[in-house]
C-alpha cells in the first residue's frame, strides 16, 4: 500500500494521532495556517476539518475551492456528526442509568 493511502486511512481512523504525527515530522501546519491557534483548536474540536483544510491549502495553491471545498464540507459534517452522536449516546446511557437506579424494569437495550 502506498504511503499516501496509508496516511489517508490512518487519518480517517485516528485523526488526532495523525495530526500529531504530521506536526512532529513536517512543517505542513506552518505552511497551511498563519497562527498556531487554529490547528490546536482544530485538534481539540474538529480534527477531520483541520486535516482536510490543511490538505486543501497545501495541494490547491493556498486556497480552498472545487473538490477541496467539497472535502472540507464533508469533514465539517463528519466532525459535527461525531459530536452529535456522542451526545445521543450520553443521553441513552443516562436514561438506562436512571431506570436502573429507580428500580424499573430493564430496557431492551440493557441486555
């Protein structure tokens, strides 16, 4: 498997780890971003978007357009979806916990 394909697969599975590896081994963050704040904020809150924006800036001569813009939009949706599903899972666990604490019948999902 080629190096670019492997990096892409790792970025999909472990985006924060790949961003740290890129930061330690290359100067891509300095080339794509003018300040350190946005990469750090992106690492914390929106890692897919941070990686997609960096790729778009580096591969598209310093601007985001065309297919690269579509990639950034998909990355934003993936980040927002992961945050939304985390909240839904938290609410489901909280509901199960409340049922158990109150001594109610176990829910079907508890089994």
